[in-house]
């Protein structure tokens, strides 16, 4: 895989992270600015597995520390570019999404009609499906015998219809993630059948999402720290802050260690899937704990009267739901059993 830019000079990563945090916070829920930020910052992000995976994830966390809306636009865009790079393809310009979720009763099919692939049906959970230029979309391929396959599709074509009025979320409220209907929409295959889930980068992208969770949780820890600084000592609130800080630190260490394994070539196949399951479990648990500790320490007032804080809490709460709780932990346990003695 290629690298989007030359390695960063010593000391510049912190400067870039601080700048990205500030710009992300400034963009807030303004989707136009978030989309522009995603395009402008793309060259700053190394590809995963390029030797600078930790930098990539730290910058994602920095964006999320500024604002989770901006990070929620940036992360799938970068993931799509990494997927295309992994497939040996060049991405056309524009901001991209990745639509790979499934839901009962909603099916997207791809059929090869005279050498031309057409998408028909409904894809659920399409973040900004009505705003993005292009997306990578998984679709079922009846009769092909290879399950789901990945396709590149232009979202501004006729036949693509994002359903309005379905996204009622209080968190990430600007990132409309309702279903998109496709009516015989031309698309280009990316990789062979089953490639999307089997490739090493699938696990790496999953950990990139966890980096965004960490960034959103970090912003809450910073808020609690600022609220306590300069006040008379309060041992209970100090306990809340210490617990939250330890959770944040454990999540950061997990991501840094995982990045080193990715760059060392030790996170392919089942090893990568196990690593991603572990990292996501650690980071999601840290995010849940930080939400709890900050909430207990600060009480209801900032949730009721501080727009930025209340939105950060709601944004992180729904973003963390991308980890499926006990089901993902059960999957982790099954992977540990299959792998043998835990390492």
C-alpha cells in the first residue's frame, strides 16, 4: 500500500493534532465545513500499515477530540481511500463514505447485466448518503456464490434516493445515517466476492473507529479536568477524574500497541481480527466508563445548560453503539478460545 505523504518530521505530529482538534471544534455540526475539512486534511494521514499507523489513529483521535461530527465525516472517508488503495485502485476526487451495514428486511443486491453491475434495493445505515459524492457499498450477489461484494458507486446518480426524515438521533444529529434506496444504479466492483471482509485492512479500519471513540472520550476528560482546576479539593470528584483518566490512558495504550503490531505485519488474518476485537473492547469500555465518571462528577447542570458538553455526551453515546456490547465480547471470547492460549 502507498503512503499519502512523506513521514512527518519529529515534533510535527503534536502540532498537526492540535491544529486538527481546533479546526474540528470550529467546524462543529456545520456539514459543509466538515466535508471541506475531510478533503483538505486527507494528505496528512498516512495509510494504515505504512509504518505510521499510530500517527493515523492519533490524528483521528485529535479530530474527534475537537468534535465527533467532524470525525464521523473524516473517518469513513479515509477508510474508503485506504480500502481503494488496498485494492490497488485510485480514488476519484470527492468525499467518500463506506456503507457496509446490514439490517433485517433491507437488502441491496448487485447483478451483472451484460457485463454491467447494477445495484437495486435498500442499504441501511448510510451516513450522509444524501450529501456525499461517492461511497463504497457492500451488496449481495445472487447466483454468484461469493456472498457480499464491495462496489464503488456515485451517489449523485439518478436512481439513488436517501430517505429523508428517518434520522431522529439526538447524538451525531447532523450525520444523517438513514437508509438509501438504489434503483438499477451502475456500480464498479472493488475486489472479488468476499474480499472486503477477508482483507487485512478490515480489522485496521475497525480500530480506526475506536480511535475516534477515544478522541470523543478524551474531550470529556478534558472538560472534567477544567471544571476541577482551581477549585477547592474534592476527593470524590478527584476519584472520578482519576478513574476517567486511567480509562483514557488504557485505551490510548491499547491503540498504540495495536498500531505497532499492524506496522510489524503481525495483524493480518485471524490475528488482526482478534487484535481489533480486543482493542475495540478496551476502548469502548473506557468510553463507557468515562461517560459514567464525568456524568457523576458534573451532575445534570452541564447536560442541561452547556450545549457543547451535552452534544459531546450524546455524540459519544451513539458512536459507542458501533460496538455491540456483550455480543462483541462473546465474539472476542470465541476468538480467544479458537486461538489457543491467550497472548
